[in-house]
C-alpha cells in the first residue's frame, strides 16, 4: 500500500499535525513553531523536504525516499527521526535517488537526533548536527561529506535485528 498522493507542496507552519506515509509530489515544507509527527512508514518525496525554524518534528519507524530536490533541516527546533528496525527499509532514514545530485543539509543542534542511515550517493551532504542526545547511531553516505562545527555521531546498532545497515562496505574509485 502506498498511501495517499499529494500533488502540491505540503506546507506546515505554526500548527500541530500528523503526516502519513505516501507520495508527496510537491515536497514537504515545515516552518515556524510547527509540531509535526510522521507516522511509521515510507515517505516518497519529490521536490525536496525542508524543516526550518523552531519546529518540533518526530517520527519513529520512518524512511524518506527522496526522488528529487534538496533536503534541508536547520534551525533551533527539535528533530527526532528514527529509521525502521525491521523490514525492507531497516536502518534507512533517508535514501536519495541515485541520480539526484541535490544537496542535503543537516544543520541542527543538540536537539537533532537522526537515527539511521542518511544515503546521498551523488550529492554533497553537509552535516553540523551537534551532539545527538538519543540517537543510537547515524551512518552518513555521500559523494562529498562536509562537517562543520563540533559534530559527533553514535554507532550503537543493537536495536537493529540484523546489525548495522551497511553490510559490506566497498571502496570504489
């Protein structure tokens, strides 16, 4: 089941709402003091995802498949997103289409907990996430990876049924 399809941008500002898995053709934009909960499942997103300002965003058991567009998470809000712990998307939090080169920027604070793999194979991934308080692990995969400021990542994979999400790392030139 794919869920609903949304043809225009889903824009949420200064209100509380819950989003469900589906296809978001116009992208998702969360701003201001919005309070957004993502229900568990697969979110297929075209035209990007942005979370800005003081928004509070949470989702457990979620995967964001980015068909196209930039991913930007920044601001002084609170973001806690956790990948599924079983099933075909186990351990995958963000998966960007392998032909998309749009930049991904994760610039939060100590209130940004991203538990899962962030996979942006052809893109620049800018990460300045501070020190996550509750994320057991974060795996970063990108064509170019840029850290800014004091950033730390955790690597505790005990919550996953099959161990770490990267099964056979290979260096390819």
